[in-house]
């Protein structure tokens, strides 16, 4: 079994201090998780771009 997903959830929970879903209802929960995931991915893209600028 891959540990990739567990690492991502650990980063979101502990490093970003996101511990609890505050919405109710399946659709609202999906939107909230979707937004948290987008934020995580944008943060990763930003950090990657900054690392590439430092090298250049």
C-alpha cells in the first residue's frame, strides 16, 4: 500500500493546522475538502517555482 496519501493528509492536518471539517452535508463537505486540496496544491506549485528561481 502506498503512503503517499497519508503523507499529504498529515501535512494538511498538522502543518496547515486543518483538523476539522466545519460544514454539514455531503456537498458542503466535498466543497470544503476540494478547497483545502486546491490550497495545498497551489502552495506546492508556489514553493516549486520559488526553488527554481533561486537556482536560476
